C-alpha cells in the first residue's frame, strides 16, 4: 500500500507545483484534482495540450498518479450545466487513459430536487453513469465514487442501490471512512462488504465533539469536523488492516480539509501518522 495526496489544496496553482512538492516530501502518488482548469485543464489536455508536461513532472518527482479526480455534481438539474459536467468527466477519462491511469474518481451526484437519494439513484443515475461507465470501460478506466454523505452515497443502502442501478464491473468506490464515522456506520464491516468495489481510498479523519452533540443533538451540525489522520477518532491501524485483508493494495490518498492546519503541515503530519501502519 502506498501513500499519496489529493491535490485539491494546491488547485489555485498549476498541477506541477503539487507534483513537485509531493515528490520532495516523500509521497509516492498524487490524486490530481481536475475541478479547476487553472490546476489541470482536462479539456485542453484531451486536445493534446499539457500531458507531456505532466509526464515529465511526474518522472522528475518520481511519483505516480493514483487517480484523476473530478468532484462535481453530474446530476445537476440544469441540463446545460449537466451536459458540460458530463463532457468534462469524459475528458477526465480520456486523459486518464492517455496517462495510463486506471481510475477516475467522481461524485455520485446530489439528490434531485423533490426526490430522495434512493429515488434519484433509481430514476436518474442510470442515464448518466451507465453510459459514462461504458465509455470509461472501453478505455480501460474504472469509475470510483467517493462516498461523501451529502451525495447519493450516504449509507450502505445507497451503496447497494447504486451498484444495482449502475451494475457495470468498472464502477466502484473511492472509499472514505470519515463520511461513515459521524453517521455511526460500521466502516470496517463496509470495507469487507464492498471489498471488490474499492478501487481507491481516502485518508481523512473526523474529530467528534461529544460535549457539543449532547447539547445540540445529532440532527444539528458543529459537533464534528474533518481533520488530518491522527487528529480524530479513526484507528488507522485496524482500518488499514481491514483494507489489506480485503485485498486492497492501492493508494491511501490524504484528503486535507482540516482548517486548523496549513496545507503542507497537515499533509506531512498525516503522512507521519499513517506511515507507522504502512
């Protein structure tokens, strides 16, 4: 198993800056965010611009790309916005294939207005994600949904529904335990249940403020926040052990959303904590 970073905190700068920093800091991989063209413009790259530079930067830094990540809502109710997002997702797949990267990480979409998440999965997801999965499969690329709880992949019933609605074997998970912890969902059991579908993994922790939760109740917010691994409640040894026993030998990609730590310090502190288990 290898350690990497999601480059989103570097997204206001060219991707080469993130690649160079990751290599100099001892990381083996980068998960390149494709959300902002200023960071990595997949539309331009698909047309032949920028891929050679990325290859050169990766070789110089001695890191590899674990995945290209395009975290936007592909089920936007505005069809013009949706069409553009889907085309950018296809461009992300094209760039992954050209760079010989086998995984593209996406969001599973937000619930449609007036619909539950389960209804959105059953009625809207297949028309978008089915053709996209086929497009990716034809290019040797897998689709990995991050299980962000605000998207349609909230609980395990939503996981099951999505894999039923979009059953292609190249559709799986970018497994992030942090989104399950604060819902009191057993993330270790989920690793074993969805082992064949775990294509990528995020390393992000959660701080739980039980004192605030006792005051406001679990239906309110403000009693938990995302933190760097080692600063929250997740025991990373058992989680990584579960991944190993489930057959996962890919990248642990640190997703830095900890507002209490700087970009570089957060990544480095997370790496120091995780490396003792790797």
